[in-house]
């Protein structure tokens, strides 16, 4: 029987991951769902809340926070399916979401990534990417796009292996930017499929660690530019970031005298300045240490 492996990376998502998991388990499919959740060393009650499900899923306890890209690659080592569905933990699926995506993808050999319609809690459509491409996500029919958000993404196992998985130098953020660029270079299509949909709450998994997320967002931005563009473009990018960061740092330095909340942003801008000046754009991961619970 066909099988789709679902990868969910969790970090301190105890308050919302069960909604995601319950919606997954309620999916109506003609194939097996191989659900793999990797917990990235959460400090909340995530593991305790997920343990009652361990007979129905593969629950991985990661003793180090490996970030998003590497954690998904770890999940791939445990996957049984010929298709991988990368899913954020702050999503809620419709019963037919995965089935609709699967039925469409198996018709084409050149699709590298297939994504559903992402909805806000109020039912409005999320349109990722730049203003030049956002209009495509209002399409009523399947349409090729140049960029998709990585909140929910179906990819063939063979394609995932061809591109060597997600780039592990992207700890958090920018993984979708890089993935789309790699797929386009390999001449794979990236398709938006609006007949399938899910709710993506977006941001709640990062709200409690905003500064750390922003730091990694900047680091990832540097890395993506370094990887995909000529060196002179990368140098220009570093200069423009520096030109943007220094005034922000000075402004928040003044505001921090009167508003303590601004002090955390000083830490952010100092960290980004160090990344920029030291060209510290590569992530050094420790050896994998994961237990199946």
C-alpha cells in the first residue's frame, strides 16, 4: 500500500501541537500515514503530551535543538513513505488535505513541491512571497509558482534525496527560500494546489523566542545570498544589511535608556553585526543524539 510520511518538527509547541496531530489522525486517506514528530529538546510539556500517541506515531526525542532543516532530515532517516509531507506544528488540516495533494502529485513526474492553500484562522488566504507573486495564491486552479512557504509541503522521496534534503546551514527561517531556489535549478516545478487547504496559525511557535528567531533569520538570509548569488552580490547584501542595522542599533540604544524592552533588540543587532563582520553564516551541528520513545 502507498505511504506518505509526515514530518513535524516541534519545539515548545505543547499548547498547539495536539490540535495539529489530532487533525492528522482524522485524515481520510487511501494510503498509510507514517507520522514522525521530532521534538527539538523542548523545555515545556511537549513530550509528556505527545507520549499517549506514541503507539500511533514515531516520536523522536532530540537531545539537541537541531533547528528546522536538520530535524526534517533526521525524520527522513525514519520515514517509510515514498512521499514526504513537511508540516508545521501550528497547522490544522482538513480530513482530505493530504489525499487531495497526493492524488494530484502522482499524476506528474516533474513536480518538485506541491503545497495547499494556507488559511488564517478567520478563513482568509495567506499569500507568501513578494508582492509580485502573491497574486498567484488567489488562483482558483492549480498554478506554477516560484516560491512557496514551507508550512505544509508535499515532496517525493526521490526528489528530497536528489537535492540532499534541506540545507542544514539554515537553522530556522529561509529554508523555504532555499528549497524553492534549489528545485528551480533542478528544473522541478513548484505548484500551488488551492483545492486542498489547511489552517496555518503562523508565528505562534516563534513568538516566545522572537529575538533568537530573528537572529537566525538574518544568518539564513546571508547564507542564502552566499549560496545562490555571485560573490559581489553577496558583498553588496552584507553592506546593505550593515547600512540598515547600524541606525537601528543607535535608535534602540537611545530608547533602551527609557524603555527596557528595547534592550533585547540591542542584543539582536549586536549579534547580527557580529555575524556580518565575521561572515559567520554556517551552522556547526553536534553529532545527532535522538531516541525513539
